[in-house]
């Protein structure tokens, strides 16, 4: 009985995969037409539906219907998943404590300490700036490093095209011709002739923007603002200058060497002044800069130099990414 | 004040849905710029002026300019591809 | 439940926007719209819950009068990081377009599979020729 079972399973397997001989009545098959020696007729017999094996049926069905069914399934499942996730999160939100209440767990003792002792310990009038540059200076360092890394990676991606000069080795990648990537399309700034309105407005507003940027950076510990905001404003001044006066003029004083040198030195200064805490066991080494009275510009210890460093990095990065996108080089 | 907050938040949701529905990429980037501007106003309502300045300078300024530049570069590449195709077809004929 | 949602309206809207961003990521075929949502999703998820009144003044050191400054620091970092991620993603998109000729993910995927098959056929051919020679 086991032999019969095994034979049955073997036959079933052969039937599914199509390896075995077709066991239908071969005697009753219709006669094939005679194959003459010089005719080149291809084998045009299409197997009928009940003669195909399961695997062939499956393949045909997938070829015909697979794409549409898959796309419908994928879309419905993704919509259902998103709705379920949003629903769960909304239920969680409704369990949260009310907005702006004083007994929230988010308003705990840390804030008490920051607000009560923040002014005297850091010397900063702006509590947020004092917090991100003194109490939590390491987070700001990580974020500046992320900015720098982003700019360097964009530099690697978009300006590698100019350094490769060889032909593509594979005919397959003939569309991916590095040499033509940026040389076919002329740089954007050279397409423009003298634009009188733009130059007039730019000549008035660029000094104002640079002045505002510097004020926002330097008064970071007194007024709202700080390194990031001031750096972003400075970068917009540089972008406007590049647009109005041509790219060559800005390239004279802000090229790749300048950017890398300034950003690396600013990051290094930041790291040296705040990064030693790992090695001293989180004990704070007193820097020579005095904290001074609250409300002066030259107060707050290390916050002013660090603001300037962060401002330099942010301004250089944002302008550098703009220049890479439009020109291909900084 | 509550009405203004609700209005701004509903405008935010409408902007977000509109970005995913439009077919023109230029429209999508412009709607994204307005989204950034409304976010900046909301930060002022939540009483953090640091975030408002940073969001206005970065979101409605630099990020949108980067998107416009990328779109322009893609448009130039598309035009060059079409030109190359026409030249190759003309040379075949 | 809905009443509580209406009180915490900032967080509810933040969650809804995150959901829209997720749906876009899964369903959208055009690459640039995905990046628009990744940029927007980043700083929405860090919503603050402040008390009233302003921050920054110096000699009044009473706790009750100030906004919670901690989320402000976190969101600041978040905004800047999202800018740099957007710039990187756009640079990758430009290279992607240069190689595959369109911004549609489906056509790019089909082209990628075709290239993969051709590469495998070539590799198999080289192996055969190598065996015959040696």
C-alpha cells in the first residue's frame, strides 16, 4: 500500500510540474501534419486549456492579470495601513493631558532649573539660546556636523561629473554619460543678461540683509534668533548676490577652498570647546571667558563665539548647496 | 484666537492634501512654500520666535529655491533628451 | 473622545499630517512629491505644548511666566536636519533622472529589471566563452 501511495504522490507531482508523460489517451490524439524536410513551419500547436499543467496555468494567469491585481492589492493595503496607524495615533492623542496645562509631565523639574538658574549660570538673556549652546551644546554640535556632512555629500554627488573624462565602458549605460551631465546644460546664471531692476534692488537690499544677519547672530543670547537663523539669512544674501551680479563675482571670494576651510575650522573650534566632557567625566573645565552681567553683548561666556561658528557653517552650507545645484561647483 | 488657530490648521491639512493631488510639479512646490509660511505663523502663535525666524528663512527661502532649481535642471535635461532623439531619428531617415 | 481631540488640536493635526505623509510615501509614483512630504513630516512630529506668556527676559525668574524652552531646541535642530536631508535627496534625484530618463518609479523599475537581465545574460555568456577558451 505504501508503494501505491508513493506512486500516486509521484504521479501527482509529475502532473503538477509537467515532468512526467501526459497520461491522457495518447492514442486518441489527432494526427500531426507531416513534417516535410524543407518547410520551415514553426510549431504552432497551442496547447488547449485542459492540457496545460498547473504551473503553466499559473504563469499565464500571472502574465495576464498579475500586474493589475498586484497594484490594486498594494494600494488598498497601503491605504488601510495608513488609516489604521492614524486611527491608533489619534486614540493616543485623545488620551494625552490637556494642552498647555501646568501639571503636564512635560513641565518637570528640568525646566524649573533651566529657568531659575539659567540666567545666572549661562549669562544668557534668551533662555532657548542659552540652553542649546550651554546646557545642551552637544546636540547643536551634532546638528552642525549633519549640515556639514550633507553639504560634502552633495558636493561629491554633483561635482564628480566634471572629474571623470572617460567614455562609458558599457553600451548599456550610454545614457549615463558623466561628461554631458553638466556641460550640456549651460550654467543658469550665464543665460541672463543685465537685469536692471534686479541689480537696482539687490544693490539696496544686500547690505541690509547682511547687516540683519550679523545682528541676529551676534545678539543671539539677547534677542530671539541665534546661529541658525542668522546663518540662513546670510545665505540668502549670498544667493541674491549670485543671482544679480553673476556667479563669477561671488566665486572670487567664496569658492570651494574657502568654504571647506571655514567650515572645518568652525567645527573644530566647536568640538574643542565643548567636546572634552567625554574625557573629563562630564566635569566642566572653566573657560577663560567670563560670564559677565546679563544684558551686555560681551557676556554669556562661550555662547557668542559658538553662535558665530554655527552661523558660519550654516551660511556656507546653504549657499554651497545652492551653488552646486545651479552651477555644478561652488 | 481659537478660530484663527483652527483656520490655520485646516489650511495646513488642505495644503498637504493638495500637494499630493496636483499633477503639475511647479504647483506642488509653490503650495509647499505656502505650507512653510503658514507653519512659520503657527510658530509665532505658539510663542517661539526663534523657530519662526528659522522656519521663515529656511522653509520658504532656501528649500523652495532648491526645489525650483532641481525642477529647472530636470526640464533642461528633458529638452536635451528630446533634441537628441530628434537628431538621431533625423539622421536615421 | 472627540472632545479631547478638539482640545489637543495641535497634536491631532500633527498626527494627521504624518499620516498623509506616510500615505504619500507608499502610494506616490512621482519622486519629487515624496521629498516634499519628508521635509514637512520632520518638524511636524515635534510639536510643543507651551504654557502662556513669553520667554527671554532676564530679571524675572519666575517659572510660571515662561514657555517651555526644551521643545524649541529640539525643533530647531529638526528643521536644520530636514533641510540638509532634502538637499541630499534632491541631488540623488538628479542623478536618478539622468540615468533612467523619467521621474516615475514604475518605469524606472522596469528599466532596472531589464538592465539586470541583460547584465546576467552577458555574465553567463562570458563564463561560457571563458570555459571554452581555457
